[in-house]
C-alpha cells in the first residue's frame, strides 16, 4: 500500500501521538477519563490492526 519508508514514518508518528496521549491520560490518574476515551482506544487499535495487515 505504502512504500516501506513512508509506512515506517507514518507508524512512528501515529505511535508517538498515541503514546503521548496515553502518558497524559495516565498522568492525570483519572480512570473516568480513560473510560470516557475508550472509543479513541478502539479507534487506535483498529487503525494499528488494519495498518499491520495491509
């Protein structure tokens, strides 16, 4: 689907944004925020699965 380098760069940038969001959520130590953002988790997980399978 993508050239290998472009795919790697896209994966790195999306992983970076995901990890930044995860750290921010964990640092808030607010479990209700995690559950409120659950659809976002599902969206990210779906993206990664689709990305690796493509």
